């Protein structure tokens, strides 16, 4: 399992990186507004980076998480948090929700198109009429791929380098994270992904009965453009028919 005990133990970076308030707060603000007075379901809830602060806003939050280790870390931080162990493309939990959401590129961890389509269908199964499914996802940076090369440096910082390698034929991407200790030692973590263009994501949504409601470049609502490196897309099921 990719997200094992070691990964879970080092995943949280309180106050820094993706755990910084400047990253988490806009996501929680937007999700709380979308959930309204209803309940929310987070696919791949992880260690609760978003789910815990969203619940603190008064939104009842349930999580689905494939990794026992990540869910265990979540329970250590918030023992009362409801989390079910299972596959976000197939696991059904009790209850009806106004909002299902996926953050930080997690849908790309499903490595086939069929699994990603089933993820949308599973979201729809948990929602009532008018319910929303929110997906945060990167836009593949294939324009930055050098001709004849299948990889590029995505980030380079003191003590850290991120390299992306691509399998363009199969829409595959592997993120290679290198951490250096200043001597001769390095730690490597690899995560495989299937990248999805926004238009393909929209078609997956249609197959599950959703319509695209909005797309922004970030959680704060910045306009999505051809140069945006990521997007937050909100899909909605049709509202209940009026008598």
C-alpha cells in the first residue's frame, strides 16, 4: 500500500505546505458554504486535513479512506470523526449528503478511466436531488515537457526536488519526491496518477448525471484560464422535480 504507516506518520505538516492556513481556510470556507445545512462526505479523507476543520465549522462530515494507517492518524487527532475504510469508487456509507468532495488531486490516484467514472457514480449515489460533487485537481503541464523527454522538474527547493514523469499514451504521471538531508542521503517517495483534462472530467460527470455548475482556478474563486495549473470544479445533480 502506497499510503502505509511511514507515509501516514510523515504526512501532516502542521501550519506549513498544504496544511498552511492560507491553503486550508479557503477550501473549508467554500465547502462549508456549499454544504449549507446538510452533511458532507469526503472521499479519501486521509488524516483529516480538510475534514476536521470543516467539521469544526458545524458541518457533519463523514470520510471514506482506503488506508488504515491514514485513517488511524485521523482518529488519533479526532476520535469522534466518522471514517469508513474502503474504496472511494465503490464504498457506500449510510446517510444522505448535500455535498461530496475530493481535494488535492485525489481522483488522479484512481489509475484507470473506469475507476474514475465509478467515483463520480459513487458520489451521485450519496447525494440527494440538487446535491453537489466538488473536485480539486491539477491541470497536466504537458506544455512544459521538453520535446523528446518524458519527465521534467516541477519544483526545486532547498532540500527538496519534485520530478514528474509522464506516460502520455496512457495519461500516466508519476510524482517523484526527493528530500535531502544536506549530506549524501536522500528519501524518495513516488506516487502514481492518471491525469484527467477538465473536459474529460466533465464527461465523467455527465455519465453520472451531474452538470458542471462552476469551475475556478482555486478555492477563493479566481477565474479559470488556459494558464491555470489547477481547478476546483463543482458539479450538481438536477434538483427535485416540482409537482
